[in-house]
C-alpha cells in the first residue's frame, strides 16, 4: 500500500511528459468526485488524497518551472524595456544606469534627470511643475489653458504623432477596463463559492453534532479497561452510538459539499478561456506601455485555478470521521 502513491505519481508524471502542460492537461488528470465519501475506509481515503496531492505536486513543479523561465528571461526583458524608456524620454544609456542605481545620486542629480525626461517627453521642466503646484486654482487653470493651447499647436503641426498617442491611450484604457471587468467577475463568483463552503463548515448544528460525538468518545475512553458486564454493555452501546452519530454527520454535510464541489469543478473548467483572455490583455498592456512583447507561456492563471479546485477536492472526505 505504501508503494501505491509513488506508482500514481510516476504514472501522472509519465502522462505529463508526453502532453503539453496546460490547464487542460491538468484538468484531464482530475479524479472523479467520490460519491461514496462517507463509506470510504481509511486506506481508500488515503489513496484518494495521495492522488490529489500528486497532481498538486505536478502543478507546483510546473509553476516553479514557469517562474524560473520568466526569471531567466527577466534580464533581457528589462534591458529591452529600459532601451524603450530611454528612447521615449530621450535619456542616454548613462542616464538610465544612474536612475537604476540612484542610491549614489544627489537630489540635484535626480532632479536634473527628471527634468530632462519631462522636457524631452512633455516639453516642460521640473521647476515649472513645482511652480504649478504652488499656484492658486485660478493660476493653475490659466497655466493649463496655455499648456493645452501649446499642445494643440503641436498636434496640428504633427497630426500623425498625436493620433498615434490617442490610439495608444484609448487602447490602454479599453484593455484596463476589460481587465477590471473580468477580474471583478471572477472574484465575485469565487467569493460566493467561498462563502458557501464556509457556511457548510460553520453550520451551528455541525458544532452541536461534533460536540456530542466528542462527549460520547470521552465517555467511551473513561470506560476503557472496565471488565464487568455492565461496563462492557455500555461500551458496546457507546460504540454503536458513536458510529451512528458519525454516519449522520457525514451524510448530512458530505452531500452538500459534493453538490457545491461539482459546481465549482464546472466553474473551474468554464473559466479557463477567460483566464487565457486575461493573460492576453496583460501581454497587450505590457506591449503598449513598454514596447516589449513578453514571451510567457499562456496558461499560468488557469493552472492556478485548477490548483484551487484540487485544494477543495482534498476536503471531500473530511466529514468522514470513521477510524477504520
């Protein structure tokens, strides 16, 4: 029996080796929800949990692998981002190195670089920004109108450049709005599920049942060693009562948990396309903001969702209190 979990892991590892490691691949490894959770013996429960843990371990390995790959590419990506930023703000390679290692810079040097970046990107100096901050509301409005007039003149002089900036800004806004909508939707669904799972465990009647079982267990423990007929009869009666109460507890809460778990499994599978969409949006945002295309394998968010489901699946036998 001890060798069984190892064999399960080896079997799963072999299947992953020949398959693309995607959320769908892990979905294919999911065991069926046990409808006989209340009648499962300890050995059967251990076998089931061991399999669930083996899939969780594979997911952990895949997540670690993906993180390592991302970290390995981070230097190249960072360099590309810094190059694009330097072009956008008209800063030299030396200026960028100074900004990256700003601990040795004086306040004057930092302000000089910031002012240079502002001048190149927005045609405004740092001193001017500071002066605007000190102005009255009327003064700020007057400055804004003057600055707006200047920018309109620049736009008329180079309409193509202004159009590109507007398109970029709108694209970023649309992507961010879409991203927020998707995240809010997923969070709302998962929060609702979380509350429903918590409601099962926090049912006041469940505590009453468990307290009663604990009381019976204590009485049985106190009678241990009794050899007289009356004591033995009471022990047998307690044993039957404890078994009956445990069965009642499991049969009351396991069906509720399984029903909720089935719906969460369906949600997990149905949300995968949405998770891919989220990753696509994030990649597009990064490309627009930094000019760098992120070479990251899709599916990380979905794999995390499968892991969340597996952690809940692990609890399907927790209401089975039988010790045999």
